[in-house]
């Protein structure tokens, strides 16, 4: 990320190298997100009667309902149990995404500069009129 560091510090760098570095990071991020989207997460409601399976993109893949819950819960309680299980599964997906993004950004070894990194270049361009 040599060219990115030069750009962030306001120094001139190899623009083609910067583009290659950015494309590499974007490709790595796309691969990471694709891998996460293919995972499956499970969540259960508070009673443990309903288990929901969702994709890494949060799409519902399936529900398993304990037969006793079908007998013991009315339609409102069943609906709440199903929604709770789906929310728990989607929360798991969110936690995985958060951890993956933290690992992804930690691997760069760089902190983004405060403010707009393009501001000095835009100002220079405006002054060059």
C-alpha cells in the first residue's frame, strides 16, 4: 500500500500503482463479501422452540419448529417466536460481517487520514485555472 500511503500524506505517487492497489483492495473486499454471502447462520428464539437458518445475505433459508410449540403456542406467540429466531440468525450474520470487516481493515496497517484525502488535489486543480 505504498502508493496509497503517499497519496494519504499528500505526496505525489504513482497513480497507476495507486489504482492497482485500490483495485486489489476492492477485489479482496468483493471476495470477502462473496464468501460471507455463501455462509449459513442459525438463530433460535428465546424459548428455543424455533430455529431459523439464513444465508450470509440475510435471506431466510428455512425454519424448524418444535412440534410441542405448534401445540402450545397461539398464533401471536408463534409469530413472535419465528420473528425472534430470524432476528437472532440475522444478528449472527451481522456479527460475522462486523468481525470480517474489522479483520479486513486491520490488515491494511493504515488509518485513513482525517477529512477528505482528495481535498488538496482538488484545491490545486482549482488554483491552476
